[in-house]
C-alpha cells in the first residue's frame, strides 16, 4: 500500500473540469463577467517589489478584498467557459498571468509572508503600507480576512497547474495560517445589534478553504471537524441548541462537554440584526459565505457537509423571499446604510437555494435578479456592475467608495456561474404570477419587530423596533420610493433637549413604546408611542396597510413639557432618482412631482452641486412620477429636497416631506392637530385626485383618535389608553352611502360613524353594504299601508333634499346581522346592496321601528304578477 508522503499532503484535491456544463444561467453570468474584465483590467497595476506581482483597485483596501475577489474572476474565466477575447479586451493568457500576480501580491503581503513586504500606499490609512491577515487586530477584523483567504484558495485551486512552487508554498502558508489560528476558537453568540451569523460564517469559510483544498493534509481532519462547528453555529435559532441529532458531535474540553450548537445568531422568527437593525445584507451572508464549501464540494465531486446548508431553507422561506421585490432584491424594511443595488448578493443566495436546495421560488428570483444586474451593467458604458463613476460615490469618507465593492459584485456573479456550471441549472422556476399571488398576504416578525403585507403589485411594512418607520411601495419597489430611516415617522429636532444623543429619536427613530399590532389576513394596523428629544414631546403614530395596497399613516404630537421644535418634518418618503439607460421604466434620471395645477421636475445626479430645496404650501394631494399618490390631511406644507451631495452613498435618493411643519413652540399639555396621509401605490395623478375626492377625515383633528373614510374602507386609530368609540361625521355625498361594521347614523343630510376600538389600536373596516333611499311601487296584492319587509324598488335612488328632511336613521352592522332603526316620523324605503353575496334587498322600515336582516343578505323569492 502506498504511504502518503509530505508531497501528497501538500497537493490539492482535483477539480472536475470535465463536469462543468454550459446552460442558460451560466451563459448569462459568463457574458456579464466578460463585459466586466475591461473595467477591472483598467484597475490593475504592477507591483515592482517582487517579480510577477500586481494588484487590483488600489491594492490597500480592507482585508485584501480589492485584489482577492478580483483574482477569482480572472482565474475562473482563464480556464472555464467560452472565452471571447473581443469582449474581454485581452487574451486568456493575460487573465491567467494577472490572476497569478494577484495571488502572489496577496501572499507576500499577508502576515505569513516576509515581514518587510507590505501593501502599497493608498487612501485607507489603516491599510496603507501595512500587512493584512489580522495580526494585532481585534477578533472582528482578524477573522474577517476569512473571505479573502477563501478567494485566494479558489483562484489558486483553479490555476494550480500553472503556479510555480514558490507561489504554491506562499498560498499554503496563507491558508494554513488562518485555519490553524482560528479553527479551535469557539463560535460566538449574538443576534441583537450585531449578529454573529456574519462573523461565524466567514470563519467557517476561511477554515473550510484549507480543509477542502488540502484534504490529505495531516490537520485536515481536525480543520474539517472544527469547520462543521463554525458552519453549524453560523445560522442558528435558540431551539437548535436542543436538537438531539447534534448530540453525537458534542466535544469535550478538559473532560467537560462543550455543546455542538452554542449560539443563537437569528431570532426565533429567523430575522437578525446588524448595524443595529434587521439588515438584508447580513441575512444573506450566512447563506452565501458558508456556500463556498458547498461550491468546493461540487467542483471536486465530494459530498458537502450538511452543516454548511443548515437552516438555509427556513431563513429563505420565512424571511428573505417574503421581502423580495420584483428584481430579486430584498427590501430593507428597517432602512439601508449600504448601496441599494445589491442584487448581486441576493442573486448568489437565490442560486444557492435553487441549486443546493431545489427551491423553485429561488430559481425565479435568481433570474429576476440576474436580469436586473445585466440591465444595470449594460447601461454602464465601462462595463462595471455598480456605478459608472464609482469613485465619486463615497460610502465612508477616506476609506470606501462604491468602486471598492465592484469586485464583490463580480465575485457574486462568478459564484452564481460556478454553482450552475458544476451543479447544473437547478429546478424549474416558479411561475412569476403564481408566485406573486402565493406570497401575497401578511407576515409577522415579532422578534425582528416588523410586519409585512404583500400584494402582487405593492408592498407595505411597518417596523416598531430598531428603526421605527412605515414603508409603502408600488410595483417598482425601491426604484421609485425608498425606505429611508424614519420613513413616515419623520425627523423632529427639539431645541435644547436633555435626552441621550443616540436615543433622542430626532433623526433616526430607534425607540418606541406601547407598540400594538393588529394583523389580519389581508392587512394590518400598527400603533406606537415615540418620545422625542428628552421626552419633552410625544408622538402617537399609526400605520395601516389595506388589502388593495394602499396605506394610511397618521400621527398626533403632544407636548409633555414646554418645548421648542426647531424643525419638524414627518410623512417622510425617500424618492429614488438614479439614471440607468437600460432600466428606463424605473430609472430615467428625472422625477416629476405633480400637484394640483403644478408640475415640478427634478434631475437626479450626484456631484459637486448644491442640494435643491422646494418648499410648497399644503396641497390636498400630491403624486410622484404619475406612479405614486398621496392624499394629505392636516399637512403643514410640502418640502422636496433634490440631493446631489451625500455623506454616505446609497443611490441618488431625494427626500419628500409631506408634512413640513417647520419650527413651533408648544406648551405642556398642548397637542397639534392630527396629520394623516393615504399612500396610493401605482396610481396616476388623475387617480390620486379621484381618491382625494373619496377620502374624508371624519373625526375632529384635535381628538385623540382618528376616523378616516377612504372610499370603500374606514381607517381608525385610537391613541388613547382607554377603549373608546371612535367617531366622526360628514355630509352625505351621492345617492348611496357605504355601511361599515359599527354604527352609522343619518340625520338629515349628514352621516356620522362610530366604531368601538380598543385602547392603542388601529386598523380598518371594509365596506359591508351599500344603502340608498328609494321610491317604490307595491308588489301585486299589497296595499299602500303594507308593512311587508320587502317591496319592489325602482332602480334609481333618492337624492333630493325633501327626501332627506327629518330623516333619523341608525344602521348597526355586526358580523352576522344588520339592524336598521327608523327614529323618524314617516316610513323609510331603502335598498341594501351586499356585493359579497351579490344580493340587493329592498325594505320598508316604518316610523319608530326597526328591521333585522341576517348577513350575508339572502335573496327573496317573489311571485310574478299577472299579465
């Protein structure tokens, strides 16, 4: 029997190059990567300190990612796929040489390389002319090099036959250094504020790189055992600690058993937090970073460890896909502090769920994401994936611009390519229409602190934790309006407040009290109390999502102590105004603000120009781009800020404040009148005007409750701490009046509504019936003094004032019955329409009497009068 030698241990596993196949998805990804090469090549520079060395994108970025992620693309395209030199702009041989030069640069400047060799001088002071690898860094920064270690492994593995022995030795040093340093550490626990899903999975990624690439190394077995633990502890909920199937993996330290699962990195509802809020990027990272092991397994033909895929399906089905918009990107329901066009990282996650889990919805979302990535790239003349002028888009002053993340986007597309090349096309994607209908409905995330309501063409969410905000989007998703921090709840700056600076709820609303949620199958109502400043000001806020996609936001401000508000802007909406030539339906680079009798247009761009502010009076309604309408009540004015300078780039994002109340002073106990807005996704300006005609604030604006009639829906909010009847009234308008659950009282030409609402609750009631007064003729055989319940009504309804004079009618609608009480001095003839039952009933209610009818209404058989 052959005894392995040291040379055998140092040779990597083989790649099944012959198993790589071309299919529809690999072709899409490969074409995009080819178009990216000329751009990346323009960011390559030679490094003269050592022979055959070079770097990409400046060579001194965090953790070596600038070059590490780039060389994986160069290495893969130099040995795989149908390479087209005309598109790439260079020979395949040059790709290979530059990939190898990047490997060498990274290996020489790593902590395991010669001490005197450091990275080049750059703009990032922490990385400039320093080594990388984490020596002397904190745990967070030191372990984060795991994804660069993995990238070196992937590029080197693809090109191993072309590497000289010096380069091979350098690569081994990098991989073994990381695996030995971190494999025996214990995974960390944490889900609030800064999830450990990201950290644990990048350690798993780095340790797996050594174990997967060098399976015959003497320590490979130990690395693999420890990788299992890191991977298993990357995406965990608290109940995973008690799973019996993990008992066999329990280890002992000094004779004491150490649980295999020792972490919770996700809340029990499978959400998690980073940067202090539920963040889409960090939900996907736990899937994507562990998937590097599964990709190595596909390429080498070895079984993947199930722990690298653990909980992927639950995380994806319960959270990710329920928040994805029509281009496959996950809507940031608690805001975003990275750039918006991150379809690449979600495309990677979708591909993992498609290829490795057989998820048909993921297969559909993956295709949608790849389509949008291709559209954005084809509109960038230089072939980049993100922003054509990426250096001008600053994410962190002095250390990061959008261009620094180009290689991340490219590597994600590469991962999608490799997953499909070695794992096949995946499963048949869900039908897009069927999937949209199936995903419609309400999803509650009580630990993440938000609720979502989807329809086929609209999305709504409200968050009562971390960032308290309401979001209402149309079919364009965040391409038209965006979930800026403090969406709807707004920014309120109080002069001289004495609260904690980071907890004052002024620019970012982090804290709310008395949160109450009323979820339904077709919508939801949410109510919160926000204390502003040092508690001088209280803001009651309600957000109601209606079944047809509309949303209602309402608020009331009340001073607890004397206070002066320097600036009050609520009803805030982010307006996106990017320009991508191949996304004309969503990103033309101009936005129109339509108001009654007025049209304002704004050009979107980022650059050295002052922001433009347009302050407008309070209009009854406004529309953005003839696509998103807002009907306003109690607004203090409208302000539109067309931004061109950004402290932290997310995209060309403007701000629309629907209630620009400005500066004010309030005495203790004084309350401002209620402000309310009805958001109308996918509505034109004409439709918005029609909605404004049919929307009425019935309640007293100064009352601690709200009743708003929006066409065929009543919206209510009770900000009081007592169960109360929420009331309001209006003039009768038209021949018919809608009836809602609760009490409707008609007195002459006015109708009042009353609905019992629990303390601190908000929600909606759909129209149950329509009522019209009607003249009538008697059925055959009946006399004019007949008291029969049913009669034959004319089709027309009474609208004249004489018919309304003296009218005193109370209608009570309950779940199973309607009661009609006539307190007037003459009979009243009515027509009740029940659209749900497709029944019309005509009744007479005599003076000082009432009728009861079961719901749904039942049709009445009538005899045919003789000819």
